[in-house]
C-alpha cells in the first residue's frame, strides 16, 4: 500500500491505521466491523465505510479504496 500511496500525490491525503490481527482479533471492534480474517482492508470516509477488500494484495484490487477515500 505504501508504493501505491506514493504513486499518486492525491493519495497522500489517505490516512492508514494498521491493526495487529494476532493481538486484536478478539476485540469488540473486530466484531463490530465484521472483520473475519487477517488481511482485511476497510476504508472509511466521514465515519462511514466506503469500501473493503479481503485477502487482496494487488494494486488493482486496492487502488479503488484509495479513490473511495478521497
């Protein structure tokens, strides 16, 4: 995601928060957000979820999340 973020100056406005799945998988927020497995990327805009990908690593799969976040 860092390389993708660096590829477009507009993406610098996107803020990331990384959560350690092994440490937090039993936390209430995981249930609230319905995160069922590691490698889940969720994008929020204005406090609302606007996109999600699960177990995807390609730029083509992740880039639409950056666009949705802008």
